[in-house]
C-alpha cells in the first residue's frame, strides 16, 4: 500500500498570509489548477498569545501564556472573514475544487509547545474545525467533540466530475468510526484516488520533562495517544486508495 509522509503540504495559513499569500493571490486564481487541496491550516498565533516578562539572571525572560477560548474564536473569525481568504474560498475560478482540511499544531492549538495538559484542548479543536467548516456530523468532528483530538481521513477521486472529487465517508469505507463501513467494504473509487490522513500530535501528546531532562529520550512518551494510534492503524488498513498521504501538525 503506497503512502507518502507530508508535513505542512503546499501552503501554511499563518501570520504570513497577508505578507506572503495575498500578493500572489491573483496569480494563484489565474492559474487554472486541476485540483487544489489546502491540507494544513497553520493559524500561527504569536501576537494573540499573551507575552509576559519575568526578571531572571539579570534580564527579562519572555514567557508565553496560552490562549483562551475567547481569543481562539476571535482569531479564527478574523481569519475567516479576511477579504483575501473569502475570495480564495468563494470567488476563485476553481472554488468548487477547493477543500480546506487539516489538523492542528501547537499554535493552532493555542499553546506554545502544547500537550495533553492544555485545559482548552477540546474547545481548541472544535474552534479549528468550525473555522474549516467541517460538518458537525462527520467522524472528525464527533471525535473532537469527545475531546479525542483533531484527526481523520478524507478520500478524493480525481476521475469524478469537477466539484465531486470528495468521496463521502460511507462510500470511501476508510474511517473505522463510520458505522456504515461494516456493510460497505467494496469502495467504488477509481485508480485516480488519494486518501489523506491527518493526525493530531498535540491533544494527546505526553508533556516534555522539566529541566535538562526535556532533552533526554522519553521511551514511554507518546504523540498520538493509544486511541488515535488504533484508529490510524485500522483506517490505513481499510484504505483502497491508489495513494495515501499522511499529514501531521
């Protein structure tokens, strides 16, 4: 089964959005791309996570405070309503071919080097999925609502008509949390199919050790957590796509 490991595929939506992406927006829209998949929505939060300063060793040490639920919502709303992003979603020539789909890293999560101890981990995941317009009845959203993390899989069949590349979860028969998968083991997508798996390396991440121990290997530590590992193993075994792409934050 072929697969490709990808990190930050193609574009990162971040604080560089205005300075980097917008000057090239017209060129991106002019280019009549066959398929545009925006896999990783990296909403970096350097100025909205509170910076505090503490006197130490004769100088000021900067320390970042984690985001609140309110600040996360405000930031995603600010980004979603950005005119350039609205143009990208709704007014580009091939907007029917655009899928916004991804997972979180620490600054999307709302806490620098965040891990399983972040008190707003569930709220953060839901805020992210609301930003990407993930359907609330999807297995990805349902897992996030339970606080399990932002992880899932979507299958695209590029042999289908324009605007219909995304294969419904029940038909794709990959996500083990879709009940209909039990009776649908014969997917009907073509050899021009791609399954994209996104994994959450923050919600269930083992915290770093303190002091100098943080630089030592932790053979008992984990990034995905047991439930996500089991989900990933089952989902990958179900995939009949020609290509499997694995994305992590």
